[in-house]
């Protein structure tokens, strides 16, 4: 049972990736439970260069196997769902601390504060 | 639950829409599954021409069968930025979608769309040969690669090759790093460091990128840096415009504003604000 997170941000360097700790998986599950009723047709296009969101791969039951979280939308194989106030996205940004270098974490924090 | 089809054809009036039954949605899914040929081309309808611009299919409820939302035009099934598109030269998906439009679309409009769909989808060569929407600069390098994103945007290649692989036109499946093949990888994410690492691999600085390069003498690439975070490379293709592959995403020939790249020095590069230099690479350069 695991959830791997990839921060999609770089071009030349490898993107940072890490696994959520069990309490974080539980917390994510609770956050996801709050969004499944809010489908959206809107699918933001990430830029070519720069922050392009988070890709999540899960082996958890009751969780989509693949998700992309970007600009307030959680994209899954069964549709796109609103992430109100970018709550899940900002939470993932916070959880990147310790898994990305300080410059990248500071950049994510600036993005979270700006939007 | 229903799947909505929109015929993208009007300019002033709202486009016609109609609903597919569950059976028709299943039928559509089977037709999509039969289309196997990958393409990285976009249908011209996404550029907003007047007249028939394709169909937009939007499942409105959980669907086990359909991609969340897609656009079909000129035989190209456009699945969005994260996946290579599919192409069906017989345009059968469009023909079938049109057959479900009876009653929802004026007969004259139906005839207009039918006439367009009877034309064969453009061949890959025709798509590649389409003139860009801006004047590309002259390409002075005989060895410059042809813009062929289909070579890169496939599952076995795309995730494992980055901008450095793409600029050097060399698939290594190692997410190649400047200098790594020669034990001289960059130690800081700044122009001089990445430039020196690339030179260790055999690239040569060439601030004057318009100097003619004869066959066997390589092609032009350009290095830019997001200070302290990352670097990025572009390459000049045979057509004269530039293309790039941002990390593990798809190769493309547009910048962050979705505009063709006539010069990486002036295009929209997002946070990669430092333009370092043009360089020359060749088939003899070794990267890892």
C-alpha cells in the first residue's frame, strides 16, 4: 500500500519523487473523499516549462491508481474533479518539504501564496 | 449516463450539441479502441478556422470506456497535452459521430460537414510539411534534424529522455545530463556550469548561430537556465524554427505562450529566465 508523488517541474533534471507516509495517505484519502461529487469539464493545460503539477500513483484501495493535481483540478481516469481553493494541491506543496531542495520548496510556497 | 457531442462549426451561433445513448457511447468507445496509429499532430480545427472544426466529446458521468474529453477533426483524435494523439486516415470516428447528429443539426450544415469528412485525413508527411504560422528563420545547418515529435512522444521514449536528449537528437533512455558521460557533470545550476559540462560532452559554444554549418558539422542548440533550479535546451530544426522537449513531457515546437519559436532567446520560457548561449552539437557528441 503506497502512494508515490512526482512533482512535475523540471526539464533537464529528474523530477523529484517521494512516497507519502501512512498518516499522509490517510489524510489524502480524507481530502479526496470531499471532492468526488464536484466534477468539472475544465482541464487546465500545464505550461511546457515550469511547474506542471503533481502526478500521484497509488496502490491504495478506494483511491484512483493515477491522479494529476494541477491548478485546482484533480484529473483521474474516470473524470476531472474540482479541488476547491486548490486545497489538495497546496497540501502536496507543503508535504514536498524534505523531499525537494530548499530552492524548489521556496518556489512552491511562493506559488501557493500567489494563487 | 449521457455523453455529450458538440459539433464545432459555428462562429456566431452556439454550436449544436446532442446526447449519445449508453449504447452509442459504448459503440464510440469500441471505435476509438480500433484506432491504433499514434500522432503528435494537432488537428487544424484547434486553431479556430471558420467552418467545420471537428467534434468535441464530453462524457458527463463516470465512464469506464471513454477518455474524459477529446476533440476529433481531420482524422486526428486529440487527447490533450499528456498523451500522444491518434489518427485514423479513414476518418471513421468523425463519420460515425456525424451519423448520430441527425435531427440536431441543420441539413445544410450536415452537408457541409459531410463534404469535409469525405476528404482523406492529411498524411503524416503533409502534416509535417504544413507551413508554420510564422516565418521561420533560415536554418544554416545542413545536419539540422527534421521536426518529428512522433519519434519522441511514445511511451517507451518520452518519459526516459529529456531536453538534452532531444536537443542532441539522441535517445539514451537515461534522462541525459550535461557532462555525465565524461565525469564532468555540472555542479551548479547556472549558465557557466551547465555550459562547461556540455562542452565536456563535445558541444561547442557558438554565439553567432547563423554561421553556415556544412554536412557533418552539426546543428544549433540553445541553453537556458532557471537560476538555481534547472536548465533547458532547444534545438533548431531543418525548417528553421526551434523545438524542445520539456523534461519527460512531449516534444513540441511552441513556447509557453503556445507560439512557434523563431528564437529561443526571445520566446516565452517561463521561469528559465537566463539565456546562456547558442551551441553546436554533432552526431559525434556522446551523452549519458
